[in-house]
C-alpha cells in the first residue's frame, strides 16, 4: 500500500481535495504521474488504489511529497501478469475519517492494425469518390492519405479528410486516378493501410442524386466535436443541406461545413442532441434524397445540492442531502470513510439515494460521508463530516436576515431573535460583507454581540451593491451561514451602459455590453427587444452583473429590431440605452453613442421615412445647383473687374497704374475652386449669400 503522511496544508479541519487525479493515456516504458493534493487537519495519510486494490509500493511506484503517485516505467504486463492500466483513486485519511477521490481512468497508448482498409473503386468523371479506413487507437489516431505514395494535396478544396479516416473527393477528374492508402499516427505507433486503386470512367449525361454516405448515430460528451458525414453524387451535382427532424434551428455558433456537405459541431452542448437530416437536392427540381442520424450529447454529473457537515450530540439525528444532474441521469452511491455505505437500523437511504438519514447517533456513526454521482460521461464526489458533540449542538443558521439602505454610505442589517434556550448557547454573531462581484478574499467581517439583532455597516461606497451573510457562534464553533442578501446603498441608479451588436445571420444577433470597471456598481442587466414598428418590447432577459454578452435568435429574417439595455441596482433601473439593428446587415457590428441614444432615433413608419429621404435629396440638390450658379456669377464679376483694370481703370486721378488704391487684395474664386467647394455648400453658401464680396474699382478682384 502506498502510504504518505502530509503536513497540514490549511487551517480547515475537514479533509478536502485540492487536486484529484484525471483520466490520462500512458506510454509504455515511460513514467506516469497522477495528482492528489489534500488539505485538512493533520496528520494526513494518502493511499492509492487501482481497481479498488491497494497499489504495491517499491522501486516501481512511489509517492511524492505532495501526495502525487509516480509510476517510474508504465508497463502493459508485469511479472504477476497484471497491467498498470485501470481505474486509480486517491484515498486521504486523518483522525476524522477517510476521503476517496474521483476515479481516474488510465489507459495504455496503442495503435493496432487497421480493421477496415480502403477498397478499390471506379467513379464517373465529375462524380464523387469516398475512400475509408478505420483503426482503433488510444489516443485517437491522426489520419492522413497518400496517392501514389505521395501525400494528398489538402489545399485542393475537392479533397476532404474527416478525422474518422474518410477521404472524400468531389468533382473527380482523370488526374485523380491512382493508388491510395491511409496512414494512422499517434504517440504509440504509425500504421499504413492496404492500397486501393481509384479508376475514373467517362461521365454520364444524367444521374439521379444518390447519398453515398449519410450521418451515423453518434454519442459524445459536452465540449467535444461531432462530425456528421453526408456526401452525395449525381449529375448535375446535387445540393446538400442540413436540418433537424424536430424543426428546431441548427444554429450558427460552432457550426461548420466540411467539404461539400459534412456537418461539424464544435464545443457541443446538450441542446445539440437530436436527429439530424441530410438532404441531397437535384438543382432546379424537387427531387430529393434524405438520410438521418441521431446525435446524443452526454454531460458528466454536476451537483445541484451537496451534503453539509454537521455536529450532533449522541442520540440525535442527522440528514444529508445530495442532488446531482447529468445526461444520462446520474446514479448516486454513498461511502462511509471510503467504503460503500450499507443501510442499517439507524441508517436509511431514500429518494433514489439522494437523502441519507442517520438516527440515534453513536460514536460509530462519526465519520466522513461521501456522495458519489456516476454516469457514462464521468463521476463526481462531494463529502460531509458527521461530528459528535459533547453536549449541545452547534447553533442553527440565523434566520430572516434583511438589509435596508439608510444613506449613500450606510446599510442596516436585521435578523430574527432566536428562542431564549438557543440564545443561551450563542456567544456572538459575525457579519460577512463584500462588494458584489468581488472574490471571497476581499470579504470584510464584523463581530456583533449575542444580544444584538441589528447592525449598521457604515463608510460604504455610494450606489454600490453588497453581498452579506451572517453566522452565529457558540463555544463549539460556527453555525452554517444564513441566506445571503444583496443590498445597494443610496446614491442613484447605474449609468446607461454602452453596448455593441453583431448580426450573426438573418435570424440571430449577438449583443455585447461593457461591464463597470469597479465591483458593486451594477447588480445586473435587463435586455429586451422589439420588432419595428411593434410598440411593445418583448423577450426581456435579466443577467447578473458579471455577464456581458447574449445571443438573440429565432428573429424574423431581414426585419429591423430595436434593442434596449438597462443596468440596475437596488435603487432601481438606470437609463435605457437603445439602438436599431437591421438583420439585413449580416456580419456588421455597431456601437451605441456615449450619450446612451441610438444613432438613429427613427419613430416613423417605413413609408414616411422614405418620403422624408426623397424630399431631403431634392432639396439638397436644389441648394447645390443654386450655390454653384451663384459662385459662377461671382466668378464673372471678378472677370469684369479684372478687365476694367486692363482697359485703364486705375486708382485715384494722377496715380501710378502700379499703385493700386482700395482695400487689400481679396481672394479670387476660380471655377476649379467652385467645384472643390460643392461638398461644402451647406456651410459656405449661406455666407456667400449674406456677404457677397464687393467688386473694388482698381483692384481687379471681387
């Protein structure tokens, strides 16, 4: 048995894993490390198990200072005919009990021979070729193809290689003829398939659409990638499209088409589960061929409610609740100090093992209890400790905690006064407060007397939202925390948030908004929208203060929508920020103005807006023409003044012709300058009308 005593890693007395082992693929004759780090009251011993049996210690396996398991040379078979592969778990124990980590699946990397080789085939010119090979590698092998012992040119978009080992060639040409083979590679080995001959024959004048290979039923785990194959041939070449059998939209995020019709779904989630339909249509007709495939997305267990540690006196009762969700539905089992819990006279499991009740508690019941949630997608564990108190219980969690804003810097907290027999066992209360959105390490605490059931937090920041909870203390320790309340100091509502919109396609758009730079300034956001010219907003969504993006889908194609975003806190809603978005603007994005107003504040019907635009255009053109004619007239005056000078029109009598009287020279406007001024006529035209330049005798300017 691998046994290692760890120093105390933290002040908490309860055992808890800081790191648990994860699934891993090991390479033969190479070292392997599995993490296991624990915190709790020491001394702590760490043991390792494989398939439920203690791992033998010695020169081949050891434990590092932090509890990590090191297998120095991973082997497929050892002298005892045992393999190092299997399910590993870390067990940690102190004087309170034992804790078991989740199971980690350790597999040996391997790459056996191909169990499906490519086969020779003949394809019509202009048709579609599909060559396939399959090998079960650990980890999954990377597949590539060669033609005549030379790597296939994947830059040619007619060639598509799917991760499953399938080579698709569309629009086959004579030059595609040759000998093909498949190459599989992973960390364990490299394998070559048998060779297959591809022959290209004369094209057919007409050929009905045929789906050569449709989507197969597929089961994956959330965040993995799903590839649904669909390749069709025919003359003319059919058009491949995808839909869902239930009529729901496939969506756009993470969706990509590989080659001419293969559907790839990246970062899959539970909503992607369903039956997908591949359709091959002959262009210009209603002739269609379809194929169906079911995609199942699984999710490992996640806890909705986990058991809480309790202290109880002898003879009393304790109840632990454990609820988990996942796909498929998780199965719950309970462990007591690392061993499967067997119900007995005073131990009952009910509600599909989600509730554990321990009655008539004795010293034998004092232990660490674990809830293990398992399904085909993974496992998860949560633990709680049952401690036996010497006399009375720990205090119950305080009830009816409320918060009231008294001023921009003060919040008043009140809570219910417990019964006198309960108050006698309490030595005081501690209030915990932090700005909403701040990490727990920024939390502030204030102690309060046992006879006080009201407390004022002062010197807070104005118009800021805080998260607050309360604990009661007895000589034995702290109670569970009260329910958390959220409250905002006086001082106003949040300012109008700036936001961006991006049109994803004709029925969906994405909205982004900016979060405040300081925690607590916003409690959340309210997003709504309406289709113009509908009068009412719809589809309001409320988001917490740390969320800054949302996708609105299932909209009307090419419609115009008004988006409204409001930031709120405990004082109310801030000023709404709005903007108009046209779904015809696919692929564009825009930002609202800083003042919180939409760039376009259109309130008219579409026909009224068009009429105003037409009238504006005609009015503007008339103004431009008038100003150009006026400038031309000014140019002619300049010409006549200059001609008068040439004819002998000089300054004062007796003066020299070179001595010109009058004011300093003014700028002469020439026709090229008139043309340059046309875009600026709105500003300069009015000046020219109100202050026409005079023609000065003797200067030749005007």
